[in-house]
């Protein structure tokens, strides 16, 4: 059983994916972490995330130890991730890791939940259930602001909203694997629904398919 959850930044897909994986005992992969790890490696090498060669190098030898690095979650890393993610050869390099995960979920789990931007369209086009989780840019910026404030960092709403819009723009308009719902994806708008309601809806959809 493969569940693909896509959507824009801060739509709540990570929380939903993690909860579904816990509930059904499936393995979980946050595919954004891979792009973030590449972005972070490039920044740490003092290179620009627009530097194709530097990004390719980081993607070719993906440093999975960065998954646990607190800097992975920083806004600057998210922005760098969305820049390296627009480079086709970076995407190709990261595809194998994601497919291995969905084909053979670690720990012998009988299912996998993957979240990202192109899981339903490119990584797992044959997924059993595809969800596209979205919310208005304002709602997403507000959630991101709360998350950043919760970490004790400063967070200006207008600045975050501008970042969210810039990231949407880049993710939706890139040539390779742009952010868009798969034709057979079910849309869940979390602007008005709270996370528990979204979770219950998703659980029912998975159970229908099990
Ligand atoms: O989801 P998260 O904010 O961690 O993703 C960081 C960036 O990685 C996104 O803005 C997007 O550009 C890229 N990404 C992607 N494809 C995925 C997951 C993430 O292009 N499947």
C-alpha cells in the first residue's frame, strides 16, 4: 500500500503523512528532506543553490546524516531546497532513493507514506491513494509563523508570506516535475478544516482501499 501526499509548503501534509504512517504502521518518507539535505550541503560548501555543478555533486552523494540536522528545517534551507529542486539532474539523482523506499518500505512495513511535491505524479504514479493537500497562502504563512515562533525564532508575517508565495511560484512553474495534483488525486483543502478532521477523512479513504 503506497500513499502519496503532495501539496505546497506548510499545507499540513507532513503532519498528516506522519499521523497516517503511525496509525497504519507504515513507513514514512518526507521527500522534501532529500531536497533540503542537498540545499544544506550546497550552502555549507559556501556555494549558491543555483550552482548546478555544486547541487549535482551534493545530490549524487546524498548525505543522509543531514536528515537529523536542526538546520534542515530553517527557512533559508527550504528556499535553497526549492532552488536545487528545479535542476532536473538533481531530481533524477534523488528519484532512486525515493523509489527504493516505496518499493521496499524499511523495517518490513507493509506500506509507505511519502509526502512531497511530485510523489503522485512522478515518484509513485501507481500509488494506491493520492492526496493533494492545500490551503491558502495566508493560512500557510500563519502556520509557518507559529512554527518558527515556537522554536523561539523571530518571524515577520509579511516576510513569511512573501517566502511562501515565492516558493509556490518556483515549485509550480519549474519545467521538471512541477507541483500539481495528479489527475487521480483527491484534493483536501486545510484552510478551514482542522488537522483532526483532515486526518479522519484520510483514514477513511485508506481504509476503503485496504
Ligand atoms: O516540503 P519541504 O518544504 O520540506 O520541501 C522543500 C522544497 O523541496 C520544496 O519547496 C520543493 O521545491 C522541493 N521538493 C520537491 N519535490 C518533492 C519534495 C520537495 O521539489 N517531492
